């Protein structure tokens, strides 16, 4: 299984003080030398962490492929087509959100997504769609001519965290918050089954499958065990651990957990 290391949160730390340190560009070699197969960054419309110049330098300098997450906003797609990352992952964006809250509405926004995919393909950029783990979303992604889907694992991660640490990984309140432990375990299995079923169906129709969101050193094993998922994109937990152990060690440890 390949590991994409999302380095957005290095830029988050920089932006907390609006200075030039730490520079996310410095993470590229460390990540690649310690097991990262890919660098993932998100160029948000509000530029809250990664900036245009960051994206340009990272794509030009990375020793491993760069997966650039972005919205379907035509102005953003213009930029991505010029930057030419190895892959663009189309994600939903809400200016008020702390982090991405769910998958793309691939049915309701199919026309806009189709236009974005066509433009990215014309620029010879591979396209992945960040979707909820649901069969209809997988089917629609295939119909839209995506090359890959990335399954949103946030629901699974939230329930896992409530079971084993008493708090959700995210600040978002979810319906299972006050459920008894036995029901939470059942909900966790349902969330895991949805990911497995969606991944299996995606592979059966020739879509490559990645997964990500809320994954960490405790909950990642269940994703590694799903053999139809070939890539994980993980960021916040790696950068958080690096504060204490260093980035090299944090990436190396996560890569070890990704081994089947």
C-alpha cells in the first residue's frame, strides 16, 4: 500500500504567525527518504495554508509524485492545469469548515465536475474524486470518467475515536455521539463495511482506490487490511506526531503501519 503524506499542516503552523517558517518545501526530502510515496497538498480557495507559490515550488521540487487537492472552482482548475501535478483530487470546500466535512456531491454537481475533469484530462493530469463510501457515488465517479476515487474515511474515524478515546477526532457533532458502546461498535462496523463495499465495487469497474481523512496511528490498520485500497493519504496525525518525534520518524512509523 502506498502512502501519501499531506503536508498542509506544516503550512498551517507557518500561517499561525504569518511568517515564513516552517517552510513546507523542507518536508519533501524528509518524507520521501522515510517512506512517503506521494506528497499531498490542498490549494484551498481561501489559501488558509498552502499558497500558490508553495504549490508551484512543491510540484517542481518533489522527488515523489504530488497529489494536489482542490475544489471544482474554474479559477482553481485554471491554476491546477498550469501547475500540472501528477494528480488532482477534486474535493468539496466550505469556507466555514475547519477541515473537509464529506465527499463531493458527484450527482448534484455532475456538470461542473465533468467540466473540471475534462479540462484536467486535457492538461494530461490524472483525476481522483474525493467521495463518500457509497455505491452510487462510485458509479457516478466512473460515469464522470474519473481515474480514481478517494473514499472519505472521516465517519469511520469519528466513531473509532469515540469508542477508544471518548472524543471524536473532529469537532463536528455527529449523531452517534451519545450512543451506548455496543451500538457504537455496530456503527463502526457499518462504516467499515461501507468502505470495503465501495472499494471493492470501484475496483470491479476499473477505478483505482485511495482512502483518507481522520486516519491516524491507531485506526489505520483496518484500512490497510482492505486489499482493494491501494493508497492512503494521511496528514494531520503525521505532522502532529512529528512535533514530538520528528518528521522522519513520524513518516517512517506510519509507512511501517501501511505494510501488508
